[in-house]
C-alpha cells in the first residue's frame, strides 16, 4: 500500500530525464532538489499551503469542540426526542456532498451582516472567499457527533452519578471529568477532520474567487496542463502537501492508549 507514496517520493528527487526512462529506475542515479525549488517558487504555492493550514486547523478545533459537546449530550443527558434527533443527524450522512453544495453555498453567501450583507443577507458576498467560509462545511459533522456519542457511551455510568451526587453541574462534569478522559476519541476525530479538510477539493473550488484564497489541493492543479503535466514539480508539491497530515498523525498518535475510566470511583 505504501509503494505509490514511496514512488512519488523517489520521483520527486529524480532528474527529468529519469522520470519516464525505460527500463524504469526505482532509485534516482543522482538526487536533485530542483523540483522542490520549482514547486515552492511557482505562483503562490506558499500562500496555498498557508491557507490550507489555517482552514484545516480551524475546522479541526471547532469540529472537535462542538462534536464532543453534542456527543456528551446524546450519551449522558436525557431530553425529549433524543433518539429521534440522533437518528435525524445520522440520516444526513447518507446525503451526497454534491446535493448539499448549492444550499451550503447560498447559506454562506447570504449570511446576514457578513461580507457587506445587510440584516436580510443581501447586497454582499457573505463569507465567500474567506477562511471561515472555507471551513464552514467541516465545523460540525454528523460523523463526529456519532463518533463522540459512541465514545462517551462507553464511560461507566457510575462516573457520571458520582459527579452529580457531589453537586457538580453538567458543564463542570463535561469540562473537568469527561473531557480530560476523552483524549483518544478527540485525537482520532482531530485526525479525521484535519485530513478531510486538507484533502477537500470541491468546496474550495466553488467558493474561492481569487488566487489569494485558494488551498493547496487547488494549487496542485497548477502543474497539470491540458496536454502535458509537469510531473517532477507535481511530485515534489504533492510530497510537501502530505507532510502536514503525517505531522498531525504523529502528533496525536500518542493519545491512542488505553485509559482508566474507573479512576475516581470507589
């Protein structure tokens, strides 16, 4: 499974003369960094990279926060029609992204008092061509709610009852008891959200109007021509675009450890 990635990595260091030589060479005869220099200095690749980092981190933080709150509510609180609301949220997962594209676009464009819009959402551009607008589809996901709800459902009921007997409010129970014990679930959701946002191509293509706001997935299209692709810089740029995902995974993988949920229960 890792062979395509290693082939891309090795190709990024090969001279142009060896990219499509026959018989193919796995290892480059001489290592060159010209493709990396070319990809970084081409157009606004650095700006695209920065935009993707801002949008992915913003989406990750907001999605983790709201999904953990919703997951706690569905797992630990009782309120009318709880099962119905949860089923409705799950049902949204079967709706294709393409169907929600136009409603989401209109929502972002006509958001009141944003981007020159009046109180009725008219007259301006809303959150189009902004970092927040790029993050909107990823800041609250049904998958995240489902994941955190299942995660909190595994917590022993005694933990919740002990905290309530001690007189703790629900906000205190969530932020001081459940949230510190949620690192494995939060870390997994953070990785999924960051990866999904980072690899998103369709939504940034729809709402960005200028090169200044384009993300790295759109930036990779620079190296693709109508008839000929610039494969060397494309391989180098793709390797660079893979680095943040690897960093995020390495950063959060330490949290995938077993936890002691019975601590504090006598």
